[in-house]
C-alpha cells in the first residue's frame, strides 16, 4: 500500500510540476495539468497518505491533527489553483489561505505535539519554517499573477487610446445615419460610465488616458459596480445594456451590416439580447478587477469607433 501511495505522490507531483512549467511558458494544456494535479493531490494522495500514516501509529489521540493537516492543505492548494487559473473568488480564497495555517493548523499542532514527551522541538521549528515559506510563496504568487494581468490591461489601454486618436481624426461623412447616431449615443454612455468609475477612484479620464498606472487599487473587484450603483438609482449599466441591444437591432436593419449584427455580441463581449443581462453586468463590472473593467470600456469604445469609421468608406 505504501509503495502505491509513493508512486501516486510522485506522479501527482510530476503532473503539477509539468503543469507549472507549461503555465510559465503559456503552453496549451497548462490549466488541465495543474487542475488535474492539484485536485488529485488534495482529494486522493493526501487523504490516502495521511490515513496510512494514521493507521501505522495505532492511536486515535492525534486524529484532530491529521484532519486539520488535510484541511490546511485543501485551503492552500485550492486557493493557489483558483489564483493561477484566474477563477472568480481567487483573491478571497488566497486571503483566507494566507493566515489559515497560523490561525488553525499551528495551534492544533502545538497542542497535540506538546503532550508528546518524545517529540523533537526541531520538528516544530521545521513546521514554522514551512509555514513562513508558504506565506512568502503565496504572497508572491498573488503579486505576480495580479501584476501580469494589470500590466496587460495597461498595455491594452495604451494601444486602444492610440487607435482611438487615429479613428477620431477620420472624416465623419455619415454622422446623421441612424446607425451612427446610435453609436454616438453608446459612446457617450461609455464615456459617462468610465468618468464615474475613474472619479470614484480619484482620477480623471485624462489622467487614465495619459498614465493608466495612476490607479490606486487596479486589482480591486467590485469598485466599478459600486461607483455606478452609487451614482444613480437606475439599474447598474441599464443604459449601456439597452443601448447595445438597440445598436445590434439597428445594425441588423442596416444594409451591409446584417452579418456584423449576428457577430456583434461576440465583438462587444455582450450577452445575447435574450440572455441574462444581470449576469453580464456582474461579470464585467463586479467580478472583474478595476483595471480590466476600464479596459473593457476602452475596447468597447474602440470597436464602436471602428464600426462607425467603416460606414464612411
């Protein structure tokens, strides 16, 4: 039995290690390997290894320590998996995982081992060092993953702003068409929302366009939704949702834009008109971090300007 557990442990560790290498190098399959490896480690290898060691002791006095050990590993590894995969609630889970070993595991470990007269104090020191290493690694993990995503959003914002400058300089020969009027209406809504969100966070649109790094909490979630909800008694983003639905309808009635209308929900990253708009609002403005919500609005404005520019050709 022990040999099979060791083999399972080695295979699981290799899968996680290879998945980590794939993730660092942005190779396909990284998410599958990491998910399979960490889930197998938490739900199969660790329970088997701990149960086997517990039976070899032939004593039930340390059962609480084994349970808490597994629970601590579960919290730490699952939170890391969520953070690496950019899944929702990753930040909350990692915030829980950082103090969890000290608040839950360490008191139980000390309480159980202090009753054992033959227990070596060096084991306690070793455990403390592992806990410190875990905190450092988890902190760096959160910092690096968040920083990469935030840096990407800044680079995208710069590119969108450059493209918008060029598009705004193009001649507007068909500004009175129903399609262009609807586009202009939505652009105003986008500008309004972006201004409200930025002002709520203490900067102006001009500062965001000139230096996006002025955001104080770029990785904070829910700030955009909070800023919009406190600015109006109407449903959050109701004007934008209705505007996009009307625009897609108008595109479908405009000769030459029928095919574009069918693909518009994908282009705008917008829920189908018959879909659940509340889920879309939550995903874009509440579940996303602040920087990526703003970059969505920048991208939406750029796409609208590109469609408008095509009508002038």
